[in-house]
C-alpha cells in the first residue's frame, strides 16, 4: 500500500499545477470577450480612456444605437447563409465520408487529398474569377450566393471530420445489421447516424461558426441586400469620432447566436471532439 500511495502523492501536486495552468489559460482566452462585453455598457468617453476605466455607470445607450442602425437584416442574412450552408454541408459530407471510410471507393486517398487541397489556395486568389462568375450570373449581393460559397468553403473540412467519426463505427454492428436485412439507407439512419451524432453535431457547429464569421467573400460580393453581420460591424469603424463602445455592443450581439448554438450543443460537441475528429 505504501508503494501505491507514493505515486498518488506525486500526482496530486502535478494535477494541481496543471489545473492552475488550465485556469490561467482559460482566463487569458476569455478575457477579451469579458472586456468586449464590459466595454459595450460604457459611454464612448469611458471606452476610449487610457488607461481603461474599470469603474463606470452601465448604460444601454450603445445597444439602442446599434438597433437604431437596423442590425436585424444583417443578422437574418448571416443566419440564413450559415444555417442553409451548414445543412447542405452535412447532407453532402456524410455520404462522401461514408464512401471514403466504411465503403472505400477506388483511389480514396487521392479523393481525400483533392478535398483538402481545395483549402490550400488563398481565398484572394480565387476572388476575381468567383466575382466575374457571380456577376455574369446576376447573383451579386444575393444571400444564396453566400450559401453556395460557404458550402463549398466548409465541405472539405466536413468530409475529413466526418470520415474520422465514421471510421470509429464498429464494422461488427454494420455486419449484424446486414445480416438482419438492413439496407444502405436503413443502416445509415438507424445504425450509423445514432453512433456518430456527436461528431455530426461538432462538424455542423464548426461549419456554422466558420460561415457566421466569414468576412472576405461577404465584403466583396455583397452590398445592401445580402450584407452579413461582419459587414455590419465594419460600418462602425470610422476615422472620426469615438466608436469603440458601439462596436463592442454590436460585436456582442453578433456573437450571441454562436454562443447560444455552442451552449445548446455543448454535450454532443465535447463527445464529438473526443471521438478523434480533431487530431
């Protein structure tokens, strides 16, 4: 018993140290968000003070000004583009990942490399041909254009993630289903999807976040009708006057949908990431 107790005593200080490190790292990463939220309740003079003022009278004036500038259409455009693109990504990535994992097609390694190679080219390199194509199709400043582009942007990542999840589905379970007469659709619906649902939720959430935060394509391909939330934030940046408190208020509102989605999916997200999707 003495031999077993000694390693436990050694592990306790080590665990305490790692616990402190984790708390410090968490505070460092969360601090900018806390600072943004606090600044959104300040007056512009307090927000621009140097050093920052930590004692102030909270106000909702900045949020009122944000809503006065009509943020709702931008939020709806972002929500529509993000939700529909995420839905299309999941619908396309799942069968593709199935064909690259549980039922590998010929030269599946080449297919995987092709998927990920599309992420290697900088977006700015593809901007001109994409812009000309969209313009000739009459699809500039159209939210469905953003849906298509966000789908193509997130699809390679989703295929790789879903393939990692599907590789962890026990082959014995699939074989047992086939013995019982389950076809392809039945196997996917009743066997595979329940097992990989945490990974599916993690993939969908990550794709939703990437689409929601995308700025480069939106700023070049949208204007007044299909402007997204990041475009709305840029409108607060000015070389004249104070804008920091209003910008933080708008950024807080824009961040809420992602925070809510992450909170709702937190259980499946943790389980999904622990399945080995991100290695």
